[in-house]
C-alpha cells in the first residue's frame, strides 16, 4: 500500500498526497501493485517528474513520443509538460517530483535515464523520508546527493517519436496495433496514395529517422515490454515479424549494445 510521511510521526495514506504542495526540493512516492491495467490520462505537473520502474513496464506518452520505461530505467518529464501514463501487470514503480530550480543541470527535455544501483537506493530511500524532511539534516543531504546522481545518469534513447503529420501518425498507430506488419515505406505509400519519397522526407524532417530506423525503435520498445512480462525471445521475434530469434537478437544488440536477455537481466531486481 503506497504511503507518505508528512513528518516523522505522521503516517498517511497516499490518497491525499500532492507533491505540488510539498515545499522541498524533492518529494517521492512508491507503488507496488498488480493490475490488469491502470491509466493516468493526460495531465501536467508544475514540478519535474521522474518515473522509475523496478518491476514491470510503464508506458508514458509525452513530448511528442511514446516512452517505454523498462526495469532499472526512468523517464524524465519536465515541468508543465502534458503526459499520460499506463501500466499493467506486476508493477513496482517510484515517482520522484523535483522543484524546477533545484536541478538546473538536469535535462530540459523528456528523456529516459539509466539508473545506477546507487541512484536506485537513493530513490527508494527518499520514498521513506518525511515529505517535510529537515533540509539541514541527513535527509536533506541525501536529497542533495540524489539530485547530483541524477545529473550524472546516462540518457538512453528509449522513445518512439510520434510525428505531427497526419499520415505518418496513421502509420504509427497502425504499426503499434500490428507490429508484425513488415510493410515498407513503398507499401505504405501505395496504401495511402502518397509518394513514398514524400513520406520519407516528412518522417526525416520530424523525427530525424529513416522509416526502417523508426520502425526498429518501436520494435525495441515493444520487445522490452513483452520480454519483461515473460515472453520468450522466439515468441517476441515472430510477433514482431522477424523470421526467427537470431535476426531479432542481432537487431537488438546493434541498437542497444547487448542481447535482450542480458539487457533485461541487468535491470531486474534480484529474486
């Protein structure tokens, strides 16, 4: 059951927790739950938000992209940026809220951060701290170290850019609905009665990616989600339209530097 402490002696249910009104550099809360599906519709916070996932996969739509948050990673959402969040399955997730002027060295755009073991322990610790922690105390110093560690966290490219162009958005929606569809940009041009070159130029202009790279990015995000939920590499490969596991693993390794099993194993909490 999630909770927060207003101070050392005051334990409260999380239902009333509103980090926007906590007059401290950071405020945090954790959730450990099993759900068939939960969604937070589009909203925004004045404060910066970090979403850390230790178990399960959380999906966030923000900043013109779909962000998948695999275990041991976190998505960084700048203040006042509209976003939505969905999660399902056996999920352990922590939400950190940061005053905008408390972290000037941190990213100004939505991104995914890789979380080190030290940063993870700090994030878990602050969820147990009083919301009104004493700034000039051990808790205050932990908050300062946490912000310092966040500023050093590596950025990972785990987003699927959503173009503004209406035709490209239709293609994106179709690929998310049926990721096994191996249609090329020429195929999509014929389906939509648009010159493939026109689609290619628009996609490059809006995302900086070729069509193949764009679709590959979506496949990586879907694969991370399904693999973490227990699907086999072979099943995921076939579901994404690959001829077999070998081709899929090769693509994954080239994109993220490690094969899928190793990538996820390094991000899962110990059994």
